[in-house]
């Protein structure tokens, strides 16, 4: 199921609704990163450090709520229930998506306080997106499916187990690290100062990897929901 989820995750990327939602999310994330870099880089401000802490906390909340909107809108497509994304199909679950986003933001914030794990997540934006998005997707998709299909669905038969979930985390981490190394190689030709390039494009690419692996995770659930012959 893990390998099937990978292949179907790549295929879903070219779906118009998924591609559009991903581009909008990445544009919003990139803009927010620029604002964070600007607000924490004002050396003349005496409270720059406290502003940096505040924007990091707000950043986790912004990312979780943006992920909630992304997953809510694309949920019928990701689960193989609709051929295209439609707000009419999911609008009744908007408050559920907001609550799930807040829970995911709280979970990531609490994890960030753990000594080793917090530093690990802070240095891996893609993993942060995958962990938060995985929590959010599970909280959102299960009640949506039960309401849509009109029957109870055992969670253990639908969602990946521990080892498969760890496989997705390892994939996001390894590919993210490779992309980070690639940005270090590319930065001299970019025309941007090295710090600006690695601070902006490195995390953005890592975040994109987290989104792609999250789609793979979602597709493994869709495959369980719609088993082939």
C-alpha cells in the first residue's frame, strides 16, 4: 500500500484542483515567510527578538489554518469521491476544518517544546507540514467520510499504521534534506545573498515536499476506501 500511495500521490499532483490549491498554498506560505524574515530581521528594532518569537508562533497557526483550508477544499478529490474540488461539497465542514487546524497547530507547538524533537521539526519545515497535515487530515477526513457515506468506518481499517506512517516521515525528511543541499549548490548563481536564498527557497521547497508526501498519505487512504479488483 505504501508504494501504491507514492505512485498515486504523484498522479494526483497534475489534477487541476490539486495543482491550483497547491500553488495558492505555496504562494501564501512564501509571502508569509517573507514577512517573517522582514519582521525578525529589523536590527534597529529593540524588540526584534520578541517579534521573531511572536511571528514563529503565529506562523504555526497560519500554516495549520491554511492547510485546513487546502485539505477541506480538495478533500473530495483526494478521497476519490468527486472529479473536481467544490466548495459546495465541503462547506458544511468548515468549522470542523478550523477546529482541526487549531488542534494541529497546538500539537506542533507542544512538540516544538520537546528538546530534541522541537529542534528537529524547526529544521525540517516539510516534516512539520506533514505531521500537522497528517493530524489535520485524520481529524477532518474521518467524520467527513462517515457523513458522506452514511455509515461507520473503523479508523484502523482506513488509516496507515505506525510503520507505514514512519515511512512517509522518512521520505519527507530524506527528500527535504536533498533539496536543502541542492539549494546550497544553486545559491551562487541566483544573484541573491546566500542567507536570503537559503532562508527563503530552502524552507519553501522543503514545505512543498511535505505537501506532496501528505498527498501520498491521503492517496493511501483513498486506496483503502476504494480497493481495486
